[in-house]
C-alpha cells in the first residue's frame, strides 16, 4: 500500500470516451484493466466525470468543437462498466455549468459541493498519481493544474490514452507534463513501489501509450 498522503485520480474513464462512445479515445477502454490493478494500492481513489448539460458550450450546436458527450444522466456519462467501482472512494463532476468547460480534474466537485482539491487537502494528500482519458486534454490539464497547486504528481503513462487529433499530440502532452515537473511512470513501476525505493522516470522521448 502506498502512503496515506498519496492518492490516485482517475480522469474521465467514461463510456463516451471509450470505443463506441460519442467522443471515443482510441483504445480508451484498454486502460481499465490497468487501472483496476493499480487502484487497490491506494488508500484514496477519486474518479472524475464530465457531466455536461444538453446545451453545454463545448458542443457543436452551441458553437463548440465537440459533438454532444457525457450528457448529465445519460449512459455516455457513466463510468466504463468494467471499471471496478469498489476501488473508487469518491466520484466528482466537472463541466456541469452550461457556459463553462472544465478540463482540470481537481476543480471537479462532489455531491456536497467540495472540490477535489479541497478534499485532497483535507486528507493531507501531497502526492497524486493520474491516469485516464485523454492524455492530451483532461489528463494533461489535471496534471499541470495539480503541479501549480503544489502537489507532487506522477503520470501513469500506460494507464492513459491520447486523442491525437493532430499526430503526436499525446507525445507532446507527455513532454509538457514532464517539463512542468511531473514524473512519468509505468503501472508496473507503481505496482513494484515499496519502502523508500525511488520511481525511475519514464524516458521523455519514449513511446506514447
């Protein structure tokens, strides 16, 4: 078990971001098995959800860039069915206001209105591991935001997938995260972590998962 001051953040592992969904990330569902293996090693696991109203500003009908996705109460907004919910301690929602989009997972709120950032601070979490969808959008935004807020951040590169709207977007996102101070690690390294053993950073020029 990793220290109690460490948390795992699962970003937007929702049906609409997986194959067959309205805004599918290629191979997005392949991270679920990896995440299910990682989660039991953490004392606290939070899952974020996009939770958009039908008239959300990001939708094409409202002049945004994306097709309707993760609409509040719809099946596309649900977590992937193979994600083991027994490992998830808290579900938080973002992008729920019609006129504001939110990529940063730490701004997502729980049912009682507390942000994920507030909850983590109350639990005295100082290190977070981030996995989910998509590498080049909400995962990157969450990692960079967490670094700005003073957390030590580990990005689990084989527990995320990229949209790659432009070729190489995922790889560039990893470089940006690393340049900002995130440590890029593999799930295997996290699973093997014990005692004071240091996690070796994932090579910045390595293959994007």
